[in-house]
């Protein structure tokens, strides 16, 4: 295998580094001309780890007047090299990343002022040749970042210089304030004479073009009167594919590394797509795009997988990038803002148990209205915890996009259950060993059902059929042996759970499972229980015989298990045999 190939820029957000080191790049420059035509003041919300920072750094390089002579060298081979826009290389660019302000919320103004002052001084030094000789001296005398902005504004305006503002993570520290300090502290920052609001008032009259990216529209709404955004691109079909990778992009990446010999012959293009698609794919960012555009992959996740595969020859043992656990922490804090989480918890439970929820996406809303149903559902969408999965009249069917996100929901629920009734998770993992390797499934089912009984006995909150499904989901996802697929369609019906063997990572797994879970109310009669059981047996026989299911077993022995719960007691469970005749 040749080592002279483009490496994957996982975790790299420096465009010039990507080009100078000849790293692999998916071309997104076709969107530059679309952005220019869309307006001068643009705003975009996308989930974390969708390539926002690298895209903005590429945008800075493209418009930077200091890089005008390097344009062909840096952008050679990309769409924009052959289709430059009228304003290429025409701007002095101020690039701010508010995630770098710091996490010390008690000294937020001081940290923000320090960061803004540093960026303004770097700007003045970078473009000193365009300003009077004493400009930098005057900048250094200013004591605040806002004072420096005002000075840049005044002098650049007198000299008729064009300025471009790029803001990455515009809502980073404001979201931290909201999540940690609560709504009162957040309101003081973004309303009235709050310093962040004052900064925003300077932006529009000062800059000829502005692009701001973040993960939430809340701060935007609360700053609207201070800064009037011309176009929110977040739900605009024209920009649905601007960030993230399409399946075409991913397949082209795989083919490149196959062609240079960086991926072995034992791993086909379709094998890799099949492996990553359930975990990283399925994002849609516009109602109009749902029926026409390809769904988008989380690009950072794809790079995580591909860099591991190319560097080691093996896929990652854990398909969930460990960095996403920081996003899980943010979800928890979001739900628990100001200790008013009950209604939000109900929404989380509904999504986790059903896999979807109906709602309307709201383009922006104030923090004090986060409790409103559509607003909270929209916020989950903007965070990447939901995506557009269908259209139903005026409403959207918002679905959990993939397994990576589904696991975050289940971890939240598991934490909740463990708070109610702490359980020995190590014992559960031992039970999974027995089920996956030996086909001894009874300890696993008994453990989870006992956990359900003990937790429900403490707190009646989770009793009920749908809550039982959510509880099972949370505990079934504690293994890496299987991909847990709830409500998978087989033979024109929906199997409650399919434990799909994760055969690429754990080829030693010899047993797979389908589970049919039945719930009885506490006052159900024996006759009702028997009728329900017989129906479940017929259902699971039909599922087990389905051709699609049989093709997914990868040589493992299938066990068809029916479980019957009455109230919160396990009353019957058994394996249904002789039901694998192919239709």
C-alpha cells in the first residue's frame, strides 16, 4: 500500500492546513455563490460536529484580501476555482469564535472583552498596510474590545474598505449561561444594556457582509432588536446540503481510499456504507428538501470512522465518537434548566419510546418560551437530536436520526432510572455475555424485568406499555454486541426489538434475538393474558420467517422470545421454537 495519499482531516478546522498538507476535502465551495446571492447578513444553525468551523475558515480564506494572490493555489480543483464570485478576495475579515471566550461564567464580561480585544488587535496587525501608520498605536490605546470595534469601523468607513464578519459558535457562551446559571442571568446578558446585546448593535452598520453560525436560534431571537438578521438559512432548502456529507460524498471518499490501497479488499464500499449509515446518516434540514435531497451524514462522525479504518485497518470498536458525550451533557442541562423539567421529560420519554414526535419547526424563539411544546421540540431538532422524517399536513414527523443519537436518549433515561433505583450494571454485562456467546438468554431477560419491577415499585412514573418499551430500550443498549433496532418492520408488522449482531466488531457473537414484549394491566384476566400470549406467539413466528430478517443474521442462531409483563411483574417468558421457515 502506498503511503502517498490524502489523509483525513479529522478534528482539523484550518483550511490552509488542509490544502497545504494535501488532506482529503469534500468540496462545498459551490455554496459560496448561493450565499452571495441570498443576502449580505446570513445566519445558520446546525448541530455540533457538522463541519461548521472548517467551512467558515475556508470562507475566510476565500474572501480575505490578503489571500487574493493565493486563490488559485489554495482553491485549485474545487468548484469555486472555475466559478469565482465577484467579491472573491475583496474583504478584510474579522473571524470570531465565541467558544474560545472561556467557561468561567462568573467573569464572563472580562473574558469576552479580553478575547474580543485580542481578535481586534490581530485584525489591525494583519491589515495594517491598508490603514494609516498610527492606526495600530491608536488601537493599542483602546481599553475595550468594543472601543476597538468602533475605531475599526470609523477608520475603515473613511477609507471605504470592505469588512466581512464571520462568527462561529455565536451562541456558545450564552447557551452555557442559560444551561448553568438559568434564565435570569441569561436575560441580563442578552437584553437591555447587556454587553452581548450592545456588541450586536455594532455589527450590522459596521460590516458589509456577515455570516454567523451556531447550534441554537434562542440567542438570535433575544438579540433581534439589536441586530436585524436579513436571512436565517437554517430551514432554507438551498442550503440543506451545505454542511455534512451526502451518501455520494461518502462513497467517493471510500472509493478514493480503496483506489490508493488504504482500505483492504476484505471491506467493500457497500459493507462500509451498511456499517455507518444507521449510525451517522439520515439528517434533513428543510421541509422542502425531504422528498428531493439525499439525507446527510454527520461529517465529523464519518471522518472519525474513516480515519480509524484507514490508519489501523479496522473500524472503530465503538461507533459512537467519544466526543459526542459532551453533547449528551448539554442535553441533560437543557432539559433541567431552572429545575422546570417535567414537561420536557415527557417529550424526551415520548421520543425515546416511539422514535418520533409530531411538531412544527420554529425558526426562532426567546429563552423564556423554551417550555412551549413546539419550541422545545424545535430546539431538539437544532441540536441534532431530531430530524425531518416525514410531512403530515402542516406538521412534520420529527424522528431520531440514527443510532448515535438514539443512544444519547437512552442514556438519559437510564440515568433517570438509575437515580430512582441503582442497579449493578456489571451484572447486566455478564448476562449479555451469556446471551450473545452462549445463547443463554434467560439471565438477561430476568435481570431487565427485575430492574423494571424494582424501579416501577419505587416510582409509578414509568408504569405503562410505552414506558416499558422505553425502559427496555435503555437497558438493551448497554451492550456493544448488538445494534438494538426497536420497531423494525418484518413481514408487514413491527417487531418490538431486534438485537442485530454487531458482527464486524464482534464476530464471536453466535446468537441474535427478536423480542416481542406484551403488557397487561394489573386487572387483566387469565383469559385475556392467554389470548394476548397466543397472539404474540403467532406474531413472532411471522417475523422470524421473514426473508429480510434471515439475511441480517450473519450466521448467528436466531432466538424468538416472547415476554409478558402484568403491571410491573414478569408473568411469562419463553422462546418460541420451530419458527424459522423461510417464506
